[in-house]
């Protein structure tokens, strides 16, 4: 179906493809052909989107854990605690078993670490932090994560 609809109007394209697939699934013969190349790509992208969404939530939680450790007396500390709970809960709900081997927790931690390190123009914050990820996925995806324990694992002077 190289009519350009996929590039011009993704919503209209997806509705048309869904209608065609429903008709085919019902056994109807249709004259219009399914845009298989793009349908396949979109199906694959659904899974990748879920994976990237879970990774993003984990990174946000790690950023807030790092901030809480580095700046425990900040006026934002209570907000960060709440955000950590929300981000980890959302990541847990979005997580599926096949993601376990695909999530690069060390890389996500490194990204969060760099973001916190440069957020306030302070590269010295690294002195108080674990340089490598001290967590496992199970630590972060627990149904009731212990924030004090998580923060304490970030370095020798954890706070909460």
C-alpha cells in the first residue's frame, strides 16, 4: 500500500490497517492489500516502546534516588521521595519478563548519574556516589521498595 498514507496520517493509516486485518481475520476476501511492511514494523515498535518506557521510568527513579542521596536537605527531598515511589511503581506495572535480559541497568544508572552530576553544574557530587549501579532490577521493581535502603546503597553516607 504505497499510497503515502502511512507517512501523511498515521492515525488514518492505522485505522485502515486495523479494519483490513479485522476483515481478513473474519475470513472476508478483500481487494485492498494490507501494508504488511509497515504493519510488521509497527508491531515490533509496540514492544520496543514498552521496553523504552520502562527504562525511562527506571532512569527517572534513579535520578531522584541520586538527588536524594546527594542533596538530602533540599526542599525538594519530599517531592523526590514521592516521585521515586511513583516512577518505580509505574516501571513495575509496565515491566514484563522478556524485558529482564534487555534492560541495561548499568547503562541507565550511568545516564542518571551523569544527569545528576551535571544538573547543578557540580561534577564533585560523584565523590559521594557509587560509580556503578548498586541495584538489581528486583531491588527497583519490588512491590514495596525501601527508599532508605536504596539510598544507603548509593554511597557511604546515605540519607533519607
